């Protein structure tokens, strides 16, 4: 490895012009001891090259969207063709219909779709639509689930399961946070309590049906069924935030994921999408039942618009990405590699006496430095952040690029190979050994 001198120089310069030196706080190294983040200059397949000519194996996958690896030729070609035909029209295009149909076919509860530019926008609008439809104000969310950075969902739990929220960020009025009730994930009793107390004014219950934001966490058996039943009995809508999860584990969303029980019982009224469906370009989408979506302008009274929404470049990249994912065996192959990688990581950590809990769902997994299961946010918080930071830095210095946070997942892509896994495991063995000393 070359010293990361150029990254350090660029970071010093970036700090003078870009707030915090980064365009998203998750890119900073604050959670792993600080210092300059690595400035990358090129990405291809499962690999990155930094500005000091170091090569890395990438498991960040840009926080999820890069499921086919970087610069996949099919997607690159689609983007180039779209760019040659003009990137933004401000008129409808046939491409938008094609991607909408692909989403609808894969996610049966989406009768109607609307494209936006980010997951944040998609989630924000599902809440507005649910409020318009139910004529109620409050939403219930689950602790630790991240739903983008709009005011309403940037709220943490108060003390106890059914307290009203407090803002998680400066700049959010307490009055807005008071419209949010936070309960622990996988806790139907907590949800019941919240609905008993505030139910008359609850427009929607919003959930990451499989969690991707405090590690990868599966719903416990019956959790989604119970959530949907209770929410409907309360006259509220169920909103699934599938910005990370849709098309990640199989070609579709959580509601059709074969690992979960009865699909009809866990279908939401509204779904928010993003990340993978744009093939790496900015995108979001939301959709749901026809009678609910008809609240949206120009049909209904809930206003939502976007200059860039449905732009041909993002839509073309999304279509191309989904086409790659329709290929035979792509998810099975990502899962096979993830099984090998997680088995090797666990064995290596065990060998060096390091407590490690791994949550894996097909080709995605999270590593928690603890000796207990992680099924909710409290468990994920109760893990050794310093150990994670040390592991992160050891791996980075051995050419393995992970997300700089103990809560983020590792993502396999269709571009990773057995050789990448073997190299990663060698790096992990050396890292755990150094950490144990
Ligand atoms: N919802 C979930 C589940 C997410 O993981 C994210 C981003 O990580 C968002 C919403 C926000 O998406 P975006 O960053 O595209 O605004």
C-alpha cells in the first residue's frame, strides 16, 4: 500500500470548500476515529482505485445501489445512449413506462408508481400521501430504522416504547417531532401500546421490513404479519421503506421474498424505493394501491413534483440494472460468495478470540463486535464501536473498503469473485490477529 498522501491533501482542500469535506456525513471517518477519508478516482467491477494508486476490494457498493458492480458494461452503455439522446426533457418518455411496469411486475402491491430523485423524497412523499388519504397526522416508525433526512423521519425515540419523538437533528421543530412515535423494531407489544395510545391520529406505520440500517436484521416470525394486521385494524396505512432492500435479496421486494411467510398478509399499502432501481444514478420511486396513489397530483390533492424526476439517464440505468438482475442465478451466486465470506470471517474472529456476530441475508451481511444476537437497535448499539473502528482501519490498510460505521452492511455484487473473497479473508485473518495482540 502506498501512503494515502494525496487523499490527505485533497481532504485538507475539500475542508476549505465543502462542509465537513464530504457531501454526505456517512462518508466522513468521524465514526472510525477521524482523519481523511479515502478519495477514490476509479471504480470497476468489485474494485476501487484511490488517488494514491492503491487498489481496494469494495463492499460498500455506494451504500447499496451498486449491486452489479461498478461500471457494469450493460448499464454504462444504457447511460451513454441516454446521454447521447439528451439527459433531461421535462416531458414524459416511454422509458418511464417501461421501468414502472418492471417495478409493478416485481412488486405486486404497487398498482401505480411515481418516480422521484432519491430515497428521501420517496419516503417523504409516502408520508404525505398517507396523511392525505387517512386525514390523520402522526406516523409510527421503528427505532434505528433510517428513512432519509426529511424532518419527520429524522426523529429518535424518547424514553419508553410509546413516547413522542424528539428531533435527532438541529433545525427540526419539536412540533414536527411530536407527530412521530418511535417503537422498537421486532416489538409488536410496543406497536400495540403506541396504537392504543395515539391510534386515532396515526396515518401510517412505516418500517424497513428487513432492516438495513442498524446492520442487516430480519423481522422475527410473525412481526410483519402482526404489524400489518394491527395497522389496518387501526385504519392506518402500512408503508414499507424498501430503499435498501428491494432487488437486494431477490428480484422483487420483501413482500415477495421467499424467506418470509404469507405474502398477502405482509403486503403494504405504500412502498418507497431507491438505490438499486437507478443502477447507480440518482433515483427514488414510490407506489402502492391505486385508490391510495390517486391522492397524488394531478389526480388528487397531495402535491409532489420534480424537475429531474424520471430523467432518461436514471431511468435507463435503472432498466439496465434490473435487466442484469433478471439473469439466471445472479442472487444465488452473490449468496454463495457471502456464505463463504461470512463463514471465513467468523472462523477467523473465533480463532483470535474476538467476539463477532454476523447477520447475513443472502448476499448482504453485517458484522457486530459483540457476543449476543442483534435483532433490534438496542442490540446493535450495544456493540464495540472501537473494535469496529480498529477492524475497519486494519482492513482498509490491507485494501478492503468497508463502510466507516459499525451499523452499515457489507454488500456483495455480481462482480465479486472467489479470488476477491480469498483476498478479503486473508486481510481479515491478519486484521483479527493484529487486533488480538
Ligand atoms: N430509506 C432507507 C431504508 C435508506 O437506507 C436510505 C438511505 O440510505 C434512504 C431511505 C434515503 O435514501 P437517499 O439517500 O437516496 O435519500
